[in-house]
C-alpha cells in the first residue's frame, strides 16, 4: 500500500507527463490490474505501448513503489532506460580480508542522493571503474532515491555480491 503523500505526487506527475485523460485513466487501470493479477510481464507489455515517448519514461522509476517486492529485480531489468541518463553498472564481490574500497555520503535524510566520496586506489571498486562523484542510484536492484544513509549501507553489506547502478 502506498502512502497518501506519494500518491498525490504520483498523480500530479502523471498529469504533467501524460496530457490526455484517456491515457492517464489507462495507466491507472493498468496499475490496478497488475495489483489484482500480479502479472508483471503483462503490465510491462502494456506500459511499453502507453509510455511510448521519451518524456514519459521517467514514470517507470516512480511506479517502482507499486511493484511487488518479489518483482523488483525483474522490473529493473525490463524497464527501458531513461534517455540522457547513462547508468553504469559496478559489480563487486565481497572477499574475506578485503574491503570493497569505497565510501559514500548523503541520503534522503540529508536531502541529497548517495554519492561516492572516496575510492581507494587499486581497490576492487577502483578496478571496476567506480569514481569519486558518482551518484549511486540503485543497490542490488533497489532504487535508493528515498533511502536514508543507514539503509543504503545495510543494502551494500547484506550481500556477498553487490551490484551498483551509478551515474
């Protein structure tokens, strides 16, 4: 269940990006159908037809809270990329006796994204191409735009393989 504040924001964003009432109604109907059927592939098929212009693509990220947790990774893989935003994928493998080699700052509680502030020369993060100043936008498939710093660290620490999406 999504909270009222997010619902109001999402509705206003949909009104801004989808000018026709019929198309907006179609989007909300597709989301209701997904909630009832839990058929992610059907939702994505129908969304590709409806969200067929570059300016509408950002809606995919804002729909994420309405996607079931068990579908999040598949959703991330299947949604089209937003034009103009080049996401890079950084894959790190936790190894005994070796740190990942980077530090981050920021978080929702500070009103900013999560940014890489330090990369140890020669570290795994350095070898994989992580750079100081990169913004981390996803950790292990989860969008972290509204995550507090501690939650992001917990996501990073929770797995042996860490997949970061950075800009």
